[in-house]
């Protein structure tokens, strides 16, 4: 399916200049109408507040403010113009712990470096076509972390700590 990204605005927060240029070039090739740039999380949050882009693409490891710290600020600061903006975290580290930490920080999608132009286009199309509900809880604000619907799920207990309350034999039906 072909997408028209002409009316889309994207903020790229990346401290490595060649990678930033590459991501921007891919976005321009995809036809993204407006691309904003920032070199770290601190600058990224400032640009985000001033431009209010439709999507944020952010690297994880940056100084003086990391991508994860910027995500937290976007999701929690009173200065944030859109706390529900889709955020795609880019990282060369794809260990489950890293992906889980990003998810728990409020990241919408995770993109592992190196990635192809079609990988990036798919992530952008996914956040546009399949927006996730947002959850507001005492310890979390961000996109619903449950991604898959289980067709054989028959109850209301989904969390790991709920397993002790429910049918232990059906623990494989639970999801995060």
C-alpha cells in the first residue's frame, strides 16, 4: 500500500550527524512534508514544544539528555504540547530489557539500527494506521503496552501478578 506522507511532520532527534542525515534523507525520500532536527534530548524537547510534530523519532543514547529522558519529559511535562505523540525509539541495542524499558517509558515503537527505509516507513505507517490507546496510571502514562489480542483469553486477569489469582493452568494465555 502506498502512503502519502506529504502532510506529515516528523522530529528526528539523533546526535550522530551521519545517522541524522540518513534518517532525514529517508524521510524526505518517503515524501514526509516537514522534518525537524535536534541533536540531543534537551534540544529535541525544545524543538518538540516549538513545532509540535506528528511523530518523534529519537535515538536512545545522547548527552546531555537521553532519548528515554526526553520521552519521559514529553509524556509528563506541563510544557509538552502533545503528551500522546507517537514516539519511535531508535537503538542499536535490541535486548529484551532495552525494549521493555523503552515500552515502560512510553515509547510507541522500537526500531533497531541498522534499519532499512522500508523498516522506517512501516513504523511510521503503523503508528498512523494503528494508533494505540493511552493509559494513565499512577506510575505510567503512555501507549497501551498490550499489543496482541488473545483469541482464547476468557477472563480479566492479564498481569503476571494476577496469575496467582486466576487459573494457574492457563498462564500461557496471559500477555504483557
